[in-house]
């Protein structure tokens, strides 16, 4: 019900804020069921950055790394 949606939105926002604090810009985190989609404004990510994103998202959403999908989308200036 509504409680779950609010809870999910809070987790999404918390993950986004933390990722942006780590230097990732225009991050969008969306939780759908057991999957989490993360869209990052970047043309490339290092393995370390990818691991950092997964780590933050895992902690904030309690979803396993295998269910986290990271998509890169380079936004034009």
C-alpha cells in the first residue's frame, strides 16, 4: 500500500543524495519490486565507481548487487 511506496521513495532519495555527495551527478534511482535501476550522468565508469554505486545502493535499498542495474546516460551540457 501507500506505506511501501513512501518507504521506497525515501530509499530512492536517500541513495540519490548519497551518490551525488560522492560526486556522481544527476543520479536517478528507481526501485521496482526486487530490482533497482540506477541512471548515472556519465559516459564511462571505472570498476571502482561501479562498485561504489552498488555498495551505496545496496546499503540504502537493501537490494543485492545482482539486482542492481546501472545505466550510463551522458547528458548534453
